[in-house]
C-alpha cells in the first residue's frame, strides 16, 4: 500500500499495496552495447512502452520519481493532501537499465516501465536534487539498496522496522548527510473527510499505538501528533527541481 508521494501520507491506514486495475507487465529497458550512458533513451523506451511519449527526460541516478497509484488508499491520500502524487521512489541506473527503488509491498526494485505503467494513466513527475555530489547519490542508493526486503509500513510510523514510500528517500539521503522534506504532525493533514475517516474506522484497532485505546475517537486523538514525512514535502524541498511531468 505504498502510495503517498507529493502528497501527505496517512500512517495509520491499514491497507494492502494498491494494485492497478490491469495486470502489470514485466518490461526490461536495456541499452545496446556502447550506449549505456545514453540515459535519455531509457526514458524514450519507457514512454513508448506505456504510450506516454509526451517528452523524453534524461534520467540520472538519484532522481526522485512520483506517481498516483490506483485504489481506495490513493483516494484517501488525495483527499488528505490535495495532491495527485501518492507514491514515490528513487531512480537507479544499473547495468544500463533503469529501475525505481521503492517501498511498495516491501522495499524493492522495480523496472522503470513497469513502475510507470502501474500509475494512474501513466502519469509521473521527475525531480532532481540540485547541489549534491555523485558520492552523496551513491551513498543514498547504497542505503536504499541495503533496506531491500524491509516490509511496507501500512501505519506510516517513524521507525525502520517497516518503511513507507516517502520515508525511504528520507532515510536513504539522510545517510548521505541530506535531510529531505520536513516532518509534520499527522494532524496537520486534511483528515476530516469521508475517504480518510472510513478507512481509519476499518483499521484503527490494528494500529500498534492504539492497542491500549478503547475507542476509535481515542485512537484518532492519539495519532494526531504522529510525525510524518510526506511526498509533498519532499517534492517541495528547496533542493528538488522539477525536470519533467506529464500530469
């Protein structure tokens, strides 16, 4: 259920990963020998595969990519944040192939074209962090890679026993000395709406921090102060420059 990127994440929603309405296809984007450095070709192929050849951005290691997932959770996150960006990951170019390191069902690596296809209407946005070194990017990618297999955090809690989508780049770039985005209390989000409330009422009893609470109202009050890092705050970071969007 990873889906809250340039949008404010809802940590307490007990949801499974959003799945697209169509079966996701496995696509491999690989350069022929001698042109592995032509990263722009990757984007062209990915966009051709998904039918979204609006532009062909040149991809780099460490770029941040955002999309809107499909499903009830995305509806709730959109309601809470007002942003269509409900999931995010980190671009990793490996052996001439473009991947997205993401916290989805778990921390995992997904081929770029498959990742784009999963999103609503193939829409996505790319941001690049300015003023950081290649060494810092490599450190961040290593930190993200080291967390592969960590389960997805369906409650968006601030620890690494489980990790949610916008928490992964926050952790990864922190390892390189870069603090991305701004934490805020969960209660700062626009939570008082039907999509958010209905999901909360279905799942509040499973929230680890509400085990001692006897009512949904008590749990609701408890989680208002829970800190969260949203995709929106990461996209709004002063270092993050929008380089492409087809939203």
